[in-house]
C-alpha cells in the first residue's frame, strides 16, 4: 500500500527545503521500500541543489547517502527481507549488462547514475504531493522518512554495523582504502597515507582546513592566496618537477589544467572527482598530454557497490578504515537546512541527519 511520510522537498534551486507530507507508492517489481534511519549530506546534493549546469528538476527530494531498514519488498525480490539493514546506492549493479558481466568498471548500463529524477525501471516517480509527482535524486531520495529504490541500488549489510556511521559508506567515504578511489580531499589524504605515500600536499583557500587536513595525513598544506606564483608552479618547485598524482575534488573544471600542470611529465596522473556547479566542459592544452600526463575521472572510487561495500563495512568494524572522524555534525531531520548551510559555508565535512524514529 502507499504510505504518507515526511520528506524535505526542494522547490527551486538554492531555496530552503520544506518539510512536506508526501505520498510514497509501494515498491514495484524488483524494488524495495526502506525506512531511512540516517542520511548524510554529500556535496553532490549541495551542488545539484544549487546547480545551473544541470537540468532544473523540481520539486525534488535530494539525498543519496543513507542507511536504513527494509520495510517492504516488491514482486521478484529475493535477496532482501523485511528488517534487513541496508545501504542505498546512487549507482547500482544489475549483474547482467555487459559492464557488470565483464567486471572492468562499476558503470552499470541498467542501474547507472540516474539524472532525470525518475526510477530506473519505468521512468516514473514513486513520490507525489497533492497528486503531482515529486522527483527523485539519483533514484534514491533519502531526505525522506521512507524511500523506494531498485533492489540493485541497495546492499545488505551486517546488522551490527552502526547505521549512524556507515551511512557515509554509501557514497563518499567508500573510497578511503585506495589512492585511486577517493572522492574528497580528506579521503585522498587518508587513501594516500594508507598506500604509503611519503608526501601528501593539500591545497585549499580556506586556512581553517589546515589542521584537519594534517590529521588525515596531509604533510604539506598550501593556500594559493599565500603565494605569488600559480599554485602549479609552487608544487612543481617543491616536488622536483611535479607530483605523481593530482586529484581535483571540488568540481571546478577550471582547476583541471592546474591539476594537470601540477603533475610530472611522463607519468603524472590527474583524477577529477568533483561535480561542477557550472561550466561542465573541460579545456586543456594538448601539450600536457603529449608530454605523457594522463587525465581520468572516477565514480564512487571505482568500487562495485553491491559487490564491494559489504567488505568495506567489515573493514570498518575491524577498525581497518576510519569513518567516524569525517562526521563533524549530527543534526535532526527538521534541521536539514542547517546542514546545507554548514556545507555551503565550508564548515563541515559530513553532517549526519537523523530521521524520526
């Protein structure tokens, strides 16, 4: 049956979210309905909420980094049962398409990143308000007491894992164990440290991030405003020709060239990770590539969400990877706009939003 629940609805780009009572359909075939326990605010949510570069899809329910409990299952679902603890996935695995079968990528053709505000299966919404559709975000929409996702866009996890912590693993912090699978500066630092990097340079115009960056493994913190030279020249000078790896994490496509120039010729690798708020096209001089530099991107750190996440949860439970330190704020659902403001002002890494019990 359909249910009514509270959700934080975005009515327009950049406008405060409004807690509304929405109607949520029952799960359709191969879908599950989840009672959201905790959901964290990811910078991708903030970017999409503010963005003028992406389609203006409103009203909309954002949120994609969440933990919860299965409330009901649709026809044909065999891997989930009522009461299972799960993480939502903004990009799923169908296990049948060519990319899933080959195992060379985590870009599923069937359940990949959904950009139209609809469900994968029938291109419709499950949320409505006064008879009109309310659109999804990444086919998850976790800023709601309940949500419906495709069963391929959720993963069953250990019931002993704390849901108020491991919700971060459903997106950004899943990447802490590999330098090539990181999606925020802090994760890059921790991943590089875990891989044995001897020098880790963090660049940010916010000096307040210096101490926190060093806690995650950064050895050198550089503020471009403190230097007369372009930051790429500073990095080249202190690294004897450039870094082995450079990560662009903020979604500023204008910084791609700077990141490429920060890498050494011959084998330097630049990885772009951020989601741009505007100007999504990238421009770089061809000479940077002729000299042997490489530019690539990474989604979800390269992890296969359903296949790999359970092992990451186990690593967290064994204290092999760190998650708790990323959580700088805990807020109740009714204070969700405060979470957006904190991230907008650069005052938080991750804010965990606790849903009503």
